[in-house]
C-alpha cells in the first residue's frame, strides 16, 4: 500500500496497524470461518463470458482499473478469485469469481478503515453498472455456466495502492 497525502493521521495509523496484521490474517480468518455463512455474497453481476480466461480477466482488471488481491475478506467456499479496487482508504469495490463462472460484486467500506462496519455489511451496495463497465467483454449477463479453475500464472498477491 502506498501512503497518500490526502489520508489523515488516523487513516495512516490504521494502515500501519493493518500492515502488521496482513501476514497473519489468513490464519485468523480460517479459524473464524464458522462465523461466515458459506453461501455466496449478494449482488450478482453476471458470468465470465465464453472464450475468456481468469488470467485475461485479472490482467484486464489490474491494468485498466487498478484491481488487486483482497485477502482481508471472508472466503466463500467455491470462490476462485477475490479482488478489490480501492476508491479511497475508506471505500472499495469488491469482486468475486466463482468456480462455475458466476461473478458477484459490491461496493463497501474497506476493512482497514471500518472493520466493524465492513463486517456488518453496513453501506454495502450493488453498483452493478460500475462492475459491468470494469469487466467489459469479460462478463455476460446471460447465464453461462462453466468450470473455472484458479489462475496461478498471474501474481494474486499484488499490492493495491490508494489513489
């Protein structure tokens, strides 16, 4: 993460605390999964379009829109991708891709800025039009089921920066 002059003192402090927390978060999350409902998140966007790949979608989202890894998130049982696009320290777009090709996404508080409000899904919104714009030809709104496998060729651990 990169500091930005528009971040206030408390935001920079929270960010420093989260930098310490990031390496151990996956272990904590797996121990707390019993608190998370195993069903998929709300707000369907569509499905991965035929003839497109996870690798291509990831490359497009990262290069064109600034999406990147979002490992500070609950993991749904059949998701293969969880990425986010920060709009500020406080808010983000969160996109998930599932093994059958379904794509879901929402707009919400970041866990770094508002952990409790994030956990409680306060202010979570669909913003489907934005996701359709981000995904472009990589998404279809017609149901198209497929067996999608995780892409291991593109670094999923890329850092996301605050604009």
